[in-house]
C-alpha cells in the first residue's frame, strides 16, 4: 500500500501537535498523561530491546523527551545511545532540537510513512498508531527495509493505544514476516507487553519477539 495518508488522519496529527504544544510539562508535551513514575515504567522497557551501543531513531519523537530519557536510562545500564528523531510536527521538532542541542542535526521533520532517511539506524522505534491500521504492514516492511540497518532492530510500541502490537500483528499482517521465533518474554515490568521488536536479519528474514 503506497500513496499519502488520508487527509483526516493528517488533520488529527496536526491537532495532536496543537494539544501537545499547549502543555509545558515535557511528559504531557509528549502526549502522556500518567506522570513521571508511569512514564518511566511504561517507556523504559524499550531499552530491553537495546542491548548494545548504537544510534536510535524515534520516528514519532514529539518534543524529544523520550529520546532524552532513553539516553539517560541507557547510560545507567552502561549503554551509549545516540539519539535521532523524526516527527511530523515542525514545532515539536524545534522543541526537540532545543532539548537535545548536541544532536539537533539528527532531528528531522517528516512523515514516518513516506520519509526518505539520510542514513539507516541500528535501532528504530515506531508507534503502531502513527499510521491507520491498514497501513501498518506496509509501514513495517518499509521501516525494516529502508530505515533499519542490516542486523538492526525495529521496536514497535502501542502504549495507551487501542491496538496492542500482538493484535496489530495479527490484523495488520505482520505474519507475513517470520513469526517463528515469536514468544512471550514478559517480565512483569511496566507495559512491556505492548512492545514488539523485529530484528532485521540477513536474507530479509525478520525475527519477531513480543517483549
Ligand atoms: C505520543 S507522541 C510520542 C512521543 C514519544 N515518541 C513516545 O513514544 O512517548 C506521538 C507523536 O507522534 C507523531 N506522529 C504520529 N504519526 C506520525 C507520522 N506518521 N509521522 C511522523 N510523526 C508522527 C505525532 O506528531 C506526535 O508528536
């Protein structure tokens, strides 16, 4: 499936940016209403998919706060993450550049659905609801094929979404990828069951793991 995203969906994203910009708290400005403890509990499990130093692209980076946190939490685990970001909201990306001035050149304005990356990234994080659900299989294929570097990893999150990745995987056709290694590794922390990671392997095969 190609073409642009539906106008109504893009309009919703524009309204989302307006609502984030009305907030001053960085967590709320990231679209999260649960406060600092839940923020960390629900977002830190992303790091369980990041097991070595490397570049991380957040394809829905908003104000860059998640990237800033992941760099810090990664440092606590002895992992050096170089932050990269993308968001459709130009004013949010402006905030992200101010938040991460040393990495301002890594922060881009664009639509995850059609963005042409200047390079590839070892780790790519995307939200399953950054496209309408019927676009999800094509998005995953594109992210794995064009944006994740060979040997790298796509991390999908569905926090607070009506559509958790396991369901999205079934509905959206992720089964077209190799789901043979799919297994539950839930450890009871945060909302890690709403994160799925897909490894880009040689030969185009991908390993899907529900975390
Ligand atoms: C809930 S915030 C995510 C903040 C942070 N990445 C996180 O996971 O907590 C969602 C952000 O995704 C952006 N977004 C949604 N769909 C997008 C798309 N197709 N392309 C680029 N940005 C998108 C929105 O503009 C918004 O800033």
